[in-house]
C-alpha cells in the first residue's frame, strides 16, 4: 500500500472549485492532497479529490489506491452503504489485487460497526437487543478473510472480532430466552436455550442456558427432560449454583453468570 508522509491540506472547498484549482496537478500531488484530507478527517473533500483523481488518471497504482482510500473514508465517515459499494467496485475492478485481504477486512469492519453504539453496548454488556443479522454478515466477511488469506496480517484481529461476534449472537439468543422465560412461555424459552447450547457452546452462556432448560422443563412437568438436563449441567458445571436454586433472572452482566438472590 502507498504510504505518504507530510501530507498537506487545501483550504478551498466545493466540487467546482476543487476541479478548477487541481486541473494542473500531477497525479502524485492530487493523491497527496486527498490523503491529507483523509488523515485530517475531512472525509467529504477527500472523497471528492479521490474521485477527481480516478476520473483523470483511471489507471495505475494511484487510481487503485484512491479506490481503497475512498472505501476507507466512507467507513470512517460511517457511510455504510457507500463504503460497501466502494469495496464491491474495487473487488470487481481488481479481483487479484495484492491488498484484497485488506479490503475484505475493511468489509468486515464496516459491517461490524454498522451500529455506531455497538462497541459501547458490548463493553457494557447491553448489546443483546441488537439485530443479529448485521453480526452474522460481519462474521461471514471476517471468516472469508481468514479462510482465503490465512497468512494476512489482518487475520489475528479478524479472529478476535469473530469471537466477539459469536458471544454477541449467543447473548442475543440468551436474551430472547430470558424474555420468554420471564413471561411463562416455557417451551419457547427451552427451545431458545437449547439453541444456545447447540450453536454457541463456546460462549459464557451455556451454563445459564442449561439451567433455564432444566427449570423450564420442571415448569412444564417434563420430569425426565429436566433430570437429563440436570445431569448435563452437573457434569459440565459441577459447582454451578443453578444446581441448588434452579434458573433465576440474572443481573445485567450475563458474562459471569450472576443471578438474583431472592
């Protein structure tokens, strides 16, 4: 990737003005100016200058880099649709580009950060109400990167984000299960909890999910199913407090298996 130091900015703004003042600029100068605007968080003008560069110099490494930087500028500016469109255009134009791993990684970042408050929710454990479809799309993008470019320098971060996504998906499923359980919809709660055990077995929610299944089956007078689930819970979590008290609505921090003591 192109790295330029000491990038400067231009005070003029506006599409027509930019076209006029840059009409005699070399591709090198035009790229440097655009990159400077990007580095200074002037995303709108950066995109304009990258567009001028691509229209005047449609071939070569500067045009390719301009497309990559445009996608990145849209990502930083939280313009999801434009960012994804720019990435798709780059993939179409340069399917064998040596930095395709970066573009796949950027695609994952765009999807991962679709909800501006997602990371704050994640940090506060308050993300279970988030639509899981965006999480799944981000996971697919990162998984594609890991599978296709296993030696990419972006793989470690992508893998870490994939783990967070799986935890978020498991948390979302557990939150739905709690919703049903607290409203007495025990069959629906048991089915959701069973999904957690089957699909999200490496997340922090399995213990609670087993406890919920055990208690839900008790409520439905399914003694055999409850006993079977209890044996699994006991074998997997022999010190689980749920073995003594059954499932109770946990506190807001689901990561550590806290529960209300009534």
